[in-house]
C-alpha cells in the first residue's frame, strides 16, 4: 500500500502523487472501500480516485536506471509489423493496455518509423496513428521525464535521436 506523498504511475493519468487515502462509498451505502486520491504531476489541478486494492491501474514509477536501459535498447525494441490499419491499431491498443514502458516504446517506435516511411513516399501521416501516438508517447515520456528528473522534451529528443541513429 502506498502512503500520502508517494508518487505512483496511474494507467491513464500518468505519474500521480498520493494526496489522500480514505474510505469512500462511491456506489452507495454498503459499498465502502479504501481509495487513493491522486493528483497527476503533469496535469495540476486534476484529481483521480482509484481503489487501493487495484492491481492493474496503478504501479510504482520505474527507476531512472530502467529508463536509461530502455533508451539504450531503443534500436532493438520490436516494431509492430501488422500491415492492415485496423489490425495494427488493435495491436497498439493491446500493447498500451499492458501498462509497461517497453511496450509503450514499441508503439511509439512503430508509429514513428511507419509515419516516416509514409512521408518519404509522399503520403500523409495517418490520423489513427497520430491519435495512438499521442496517448503512448504522453504516457511514456511523462514517466521517463519524472523518473529521470528532467523535462519531457529532453527525454523525447533522446528517444527519437536513438531511433534516427538506427534508421
């Protein structure tokens, strides 16, 4: 169990600080259970309430060392090779749902390289890819920036520099 003041990773809200732990009855009388009240680090003023016993929606923030290792592994990270747009988008959603930085990096890398190839062929980037990229990149780069005590642009630049060095 986390305590007030701890920083944790929330599945959809990113890095959050635990502001309060209290019993709430969100589904009416008799449904009391313990909840964390969280404040997203990159969305000040917002708040999130999630059950204390939730094993899938929250986890520890990964360490700076884990992200240094991830950056070093960028060239070796697998890309999604699905050809059809719908199948590729489904694969991306599956990877995002795993709630793991390496899987998010795979999605970001796959979309980035795919878009680069399309633009080089004189085609436009696909809007469905851009929407998925926004979600995956935001979650990945916010956690990286927080863990590595830097800003989002710095980690984003480092990630794409590794990718461009590979291509």
